[in-house]
C-alpha cells in the first residue's frame, strides 16, 4: 500500500517535533479501548501559512510488524490563547495537565485527516473534530497540553467517518477516541526553508522499513 500525505502548499516549516506516546508504555492513539503507539519517525510540523501536519505510523506495540494505522493528520487555523477564548467558552479541548493553557497553541483538525489500516486492519477512516456543547473540541499543544502530565505535548479528540462522510465505527461522535502525545523539538537548520516534500521522503522511508520488517 503506498503511503501518501496531503499538504496544501509548499510552505516553510516554522516548528517541527518528534512524536511519541505521552509516557513510556502508554498509548499515542486511543480508540475505544484499543491502544496504539507511534513507531519512531512520527513528526508534527507547523508551517508558516497557518497549516500543520502530523504524520506517522501507530501500531499495537510501536513496531512496524504489528497491526495499526498510517496516521495523516492535517491542521489549520492555528491560534493563541486570546484568539481561542474569543471564539469558544470552552477554550481548552482537554485537561490542562500541569501546564499553563494561556501559553498553548490551538488548531483545528481538518476533515482531510485519515487513519489507514494495515497488517489486518483494512479500514480507511476520515477523522473529524469531536462535537461539544460550545462548538467543536479543538486540538492543543504546549507544556502540559497532552492532558496527562507536564511534558511538552499535544492532544485532541476525534470521531471517525467513512469516505462518504457518514459517522462510522469504531469512533462515533459519542465515543472516546483521542491522541495523547509527547513532543520533542527537532532543530531546524538556520536559514533553511524546509519544504513539505521532505515529509514525503521520510514517509516513503518508513514504508520501506515496514515492508522489510
């Protein structure tokens, strides 16, 4: 199965992070009792055009030999705390952990986001932001934003839909499905405008490693 990512434009990278489970032995992706762990090489990237991506492979044990999903999340509408509280009366999507939510960044999960199963999981799911009484639960990242501890992290709820846009298994709008992640900054070369094509190269390398496993 070819691995692909969708990026709106060739914008420059302004922030990039390695992605892993929020704590050793804990999940990266939780889907109604099923726990998945990102294999090495997962990246969260923010671009200077207000978009972002999270690309990686999440499996039952964090290796490429077991069942799991190719994760392709697309984000938009990045905003700070002041901008967030101006549009919702429930400004942080999940718990505050041990962090200061006023220092976090917030963003919307775009409907082009997907989970593509492999090694016994044949489904392809579109991911949508989970509804809540005051709008939709947005995604968040910062110190303590993984909803679990005081580390630099990212979290957000979602529900799944099939390719026709209808709510579908395994994560309906009332289900508990989310990401709880630890982020480690990736140093960017000074003065170098990194382009999204680099992510496609990394994704291809990850798929080759999995096929050889």
